[in-house]
């Protein structure tokens, strides 16, 4: 089932309109919760990276 370019673009625009009508702006509480979750994720990744670095620095593997 091949779609031509015009039909694909038309379908994409219809899907985009549907998404914009359903979506809404987050409340301040939702925004704060997202910021906290993202910050925790960044800190966790940093801690894991530091532990890996420390392991390789202390054992001398990989240098």
C-alpha cells in the first residue's frame, strides 16, 4: 500500500492537529514534578558515571 507524498503530508497534518487539540499546558505542579524527576535522573546518571570513572581510575584498567 503506497501513499503518495501529498497524501502522507495531509495525514501528518491531520494527526498534528489532533494532537494539538487534545494537548494542554501543564500546571505549575506538573511542571515542578517534571523538573524534579529530570534533575534526579541527571544526578543519578552523574553518580553512576563518577563511580565508573573512580573504578577505572583506582584499578588502572583502561588507561
